[in-house]
C-alpha cells in the first residue's frame, strides 16, 4: 500500500472504487464513475480517498482533490471480498481517518468504525439465492443483512428496492433514501441514415429487437428467445433479435432455447458491447426488450427511452415505477403475451410513436447530477453528526 499525506480539507471522504476498471465498466462501475466523478468535481474543497483493489487507471483520478490508494488483495471472490472489506480496508481507513466511507456497490466493512454511507442496489440475492453460484450465495446470505444493519445510512435506486430492504432486512425506512440512476451522455436519438448503418453492421441491414445486459436466469433471455421465435412464426417478417451482453452463469436454458428455435438464424449474440456502440444499438432498434423477473432499477429501460426507442418490458413493480406509461408491459410467464407485445410495437406505428414520445419526456426524471448531489448531501449530513 502506498501511503500519501493529505492536506487539511472541509471533509475527507473515503470511497470504495474497486469497480472503476478501464474498458470494463459495467453496472456498478458505471454507477461509481457517474456519481463519484460528479461529487469530486463539484466539491474541490473536500478530499476524496479512492480505494482501488488493483493498479488503477489515471482516468479515474478525476481531480487534484483525489488521493488514489491501491489496497490489495484484488476482491473478486467471496473469500477475497471478506479479506478486502474486513481486513485490508479497515487498515487504510485507520491510516487516513476519513470523516465518512462511501461504498457504492452494496458492500461495506463490518470491522471499521468509520461512519458508512452505502448504496444498496437490490436485495435480490436474498430472494433468488438458487440462481446464484454457491460461494457468492453463502457470502450474500450471511453478510448482506449485516451490511444493512451496519451502514449508518443507505441509498438505493428505487422506491421498490427501499420497500424491499425495509421488509426483508427489518430496517427503519428513515435510514434509507432513494436516488434514481441517471442516463449517461451520448444516449440520444440518431438520424435514419445512421440507424441504417448500424443495422447493416449488426443485423444484416434488417430491423431488430434488442436485449442488453448480462445473461443469467433472472434475465429470462430464454423466454425472450422463445417469444421471438413465436413472433417470427406469427408474422413472417425479417426482423432480427440482437442479444448484447456477456454470458454470466447458469446459461444452459438460454443455449437450449436458441438451439430449439426455428428462427435461430435471425438471433445474434454480440457478447460484451463496447461503450461506444451501445447508444447506437439502442437508437436503431425497433424496440428494446427486457423480460427480467426482478431488478433494482432497470437502467436499460431508461437508456433506450433516452435514445428514442420504444420499450417492451416485463410487468414487475420496479419497471412500472421506472417506466410508467412509457413502456409496454407484458407478462413474461406467458410466451404468447410477449410475442403479441413484440407484434404490437412493430405493427402499430401510433403505439410505438406514443411510447417513444413518453419515454423521451420521462427521462427527465433520471439525472446523475441529482443522484450525486443527493448522496453528497447524505455524506455531509452524516459527517456533521460525528
């Protein structure tokens, strides 16, 4: 560990930045980047100590008021999660004496006495443990409720998750605040000419439905494939299905659904999509389709709406909260209903136009600036109490 002397400042904030990985930002990494970068730049009077679990990239040292510290070991396994949060991190916090520790990924240290503000994105691992590999499952079931009890204040990303935390972990709602996720820069509608270029690149020049996100049981990508196959048989169109995301775990059902699909030649797995390609993929799609069985927020819905793309999504509480009437909701338990939803969004131009218009308006509710300001206020409030 490299110890660095810090200047006196109004507030010293330690931040868990282990998901700031160059070229590999996914959900938690993007959340950390969007929120923490804004706090750093908006508050040069405060000092930020970034705790990385491996050598860091200088692009994530956003300003002169950031001190980066490499804290081994790399925390990418339950045993190493424990070693990092409950042994390595407390030593660093003891050395730097921050006023508050912000952990944006739902984990915190049980051994440190530094006040903690934590963002908990969901408690799905406590509800659907059978869908998680057994070593993380054991860790989540043991530690997640303890993290909730340890944190001095919790931020979460939807009212749905706040209610779930209160009910599942028996915590007072006064200890939880909601700060919605935002939409990154660059997620915008594009011209028809650009859309056609993207279709030529990714879908043989044909219109397509799009799924974005990792692939594992909760995402119901196998259901999407079967519903798309039923859609193709019912419509005889040249519409394609693009699945953009990495295979995570328990993907056998997805592979079986693909191998059984009559129209599997119209289904394209792109794997992990570079950040520069993602907005265009959204903007050129007929619709973004997400049939997840449970989510904390549902960022792909908001990203698609910001790109002027209609959305078909599973009828679950958080998608009703985030999407409102700007999303066509379907019951993912019924293949025929999902297929009918795909047919409607393709064949009813007025419906699609209404969804797009409402979606573009609704994205005003979701701002990273607002999220960062809410969390910073929470950090300052907790620091002032000490």
